[in-house]
C-alpha cells in the first residue's frame, strides 16, 4: 500500500502521531520558504543551501518509501533509485553554475532555476515513491518561483500598499480615540 492509498487512514491516530508523520514534510516546506525569503531579501544565490535541501529531501523520500518498498531488494532499489534521482538533479543544479552558463545568467535567474530544479525533483520523487505529500512540496516549491519573480517586480507597489494600509489603520485608531475622548 502506498502513501497515495493511505491518504485517509481508516482508524484515527493521536495528534502526536499526526505531527510526527507530517514533521519531515513541514520541515522541507519551512526550509524551502526560508530559503525563498532569504533569496528575496538578499538577492544572492543559495547554491549550497539548495544542494543541502536536495539531500534532505532524498533522505525524507527514502524514509517515506521505506515501509512500502518491501524487504531486502525492494529497499535497496529504493535507496539506489533515490540516490541516482537526486544525484542527477544535483548534477543539473551544478551545470547551471558553470562559468559558461553564468556568463549569460544573472544571480536571480540562477537562484530561480536551481529552485525550479529542486521543485521538479521533489515532485518526481513524490510520484516515484507514491507520496502525495512530497508531490505537494514540489508544487509549493514550484509556485515559489513565480512568487519570487512577482515580489521582485512588485516590491515598490507592495511597500506603498502596506504603508497606505498602515496609515489608514492609524488614522482610524486615532479617530476612534479622539471620538472616545470627546464623549467623556
């Protein structure tokens, strides 16, 4: 039985078991969003960080597929397929960093390309091990790519909207305070 089949278990589990089961996927998501936030703020590539993330995701994929891999040969097959899968994605990530590629790509493009490769790797690994959670992480990572691009293009607009909303909020609070003072 794969994780796809086990999406809605028949017997209820405790809250602690639920969080322990979801923790690796939430950790991947949190680390990905942290990396995305860092890229957006610093405008620096995080190549080593994304390579580390690829290794973390590989370990989580092996752990997620372990119980459904069977015994002996099935588990070795899982380990080797995940090692080859993530090795190929690490090679692709490093190809993006070659000097000949960097000559035509800027820092933002490099970061987004590496994140997109990581997202694709996570999604495909989720398909291979039958983990909808890993597939969902891959989709979230992929959606972060256009989100980063939009945030970079819209930073001034977002800042103006936030300032305007804060100004309106402060004006409203000041007006309410003045209204209460007049009522006394």
